[in-house]
C-alpha cells in the first residue's frame, strides 16, 4: 500500500469542502445537533469519503438504474 501525501490530501479536502464545513465551530455545532435531532451516526458521517461516479455506478441496483434512466430522459 502506498503512503498518503498528507499535504495533497488536505489540499484536496479543502477543495471539495464547503466554506461552512471548514469553519470547525459551526461544523461541530451542526454535527452535535444532527446527532441529537436526527439520530445521525456522526462517527460514520465523519469517515465518509468522496467516491467517483464510476464507483457509485458499480454499486447501482437494478431499481436505481431504472430510476436514473427515467430521470435522464
């Protein structure tokens, strides 16, 4: 397994993260709120990573495919 270039990774994260999410106090407050009001698994949410469109398509179910094709009409 190759090593992760931390600087490149942080640049990437900053590039794909919205401004409000980069404001840690605001993000922490919102995550606490979600944990209480939406019964959200914040730990799981925080470890979510962006994936490619190809990766998403690889997990597409037959039902989702039909819905996507109908929406693309």
